[in-house]
């Protein structure tokens, strides 16, 4: 799918262009999530996707804002990424469903198992896990030491604990 010069021209007319460091706000219609949108090439396109296209002359898989501003159309604030990156970003910024302010009980047993596996395999540190899962490092520490969510891992003995009972 290609955009014509006319369409690109029309696109720029709706963008509040500023310096490279600043966000370029979309001035026309937006989705309820705050993303700009424009009809072009016979369909409705996300304005930030068009911004990416104008800079790189290709369409991104997922256009991500490095500035975290959905209405921004500064091509220097938009990168291509997978949906997984998008979710990881949200978590890092604490905006996702599993953000730091969110009750950590939201983690499923599968999450807990995966966290323990990743930690045991040395794939992620406790800090890395905390970031990835939107939890506090303290809580992650308790999880990987088996001090939380006993049922997730099945029968277990926390290191240095529970030996008396065994
Ligand atoms: Zn921006």
C-alpha cells in the first residue's frame, strides 16, 4: 500500500510540526484512545503509522511511540516493534494492567511458574523479572524463593524452610 504525494501533503497539514525533540500533535480526528487517524489509500489509517511510513517508506508491524504520547506524529518518536514490545513497554512505564500500582494478585499461576523458570534458568534477574511482570523486586524475590503462591509450583520446600516438617 502506497500513499500518494497528495495524501502525504494532506497528512502534514493536520500535524503540528515542531522541533525534532518535541511531540507533533495530531490536529484532526482521533480515536477514543487518542491516536490520530486519517482516511487515505481507501481506508482509515493511524496517523502515527503514516508518520512512520513517511519517514521510512514502509509500513511498520506495530508503530510504537517512544514518547508515550498516542497523538504524537513526530516520525522521530515512532519506531517499529512487535506487539510484545508494546506490552513490555507499557509494563516498564507502569501503565499496563500489571503496573506497579496494580494488585499483584493479578498474576496468574502460569505467570508465577514462568517467573520461577526464567529465574532458575538465569534468563532474568529478580530486577528484570520485576520489570517484565510489573511487580516489585521484593515481591519477585519472595516468589522465586517460593515464599508466595505455594500452589503455583505445586508441593515445594522453600530453601532453608519447612525442613522441620519434612
Ligand atoms: Zn512524541
